[in-house]
C-alpha cells in the first residue's frame, strides 16, 4: 500500500455573504511518500500489454501494492480577517469608508 502523508493549511475569513469564519483557500503539501512496491496483480489490456492494476481497476479490486492511502499529517488554519466593503460590526457615522 502506498502511503502519502500531507500537511493541510486552510486560510479562513468572514465576508458579507457568510459572517462565520470559513475556508476560502486550502493548500496541501506532500511531506512523505512510502511506496507500496510493484503491482502484484498486473492486468492485460486489449492491446496485449500488461499494466499495473492500480491504473485500470477500481479501488476495491486493486492489489495492496497499488492502493493509495492519504494521511493528513497536520491541519492548520490562518484567519485573515473580514473581506468586504466594511466590517459588519463597524458603526456607520455617515462618512464614506
């Protein structure tokens, strides 16, 4: 089984459409890859060539070496503030912002 370890970072904000903090940008960085090795059940395709079962078969029929598992190593978030014409809690004084 191939394991891919990733770090996930969300950038969150509030906006006029949704005053609750919500993610607007997500970055994933691959930290490590542990290869599962060569395919144990190669598949013969129409042209007569053999390919790894992971390139042809659905996940439930793939051999253990071709299956891929993604592991979230760490998940972080950065709140970048309110994005919009003005902050929703600001008091209007009649002066243009």
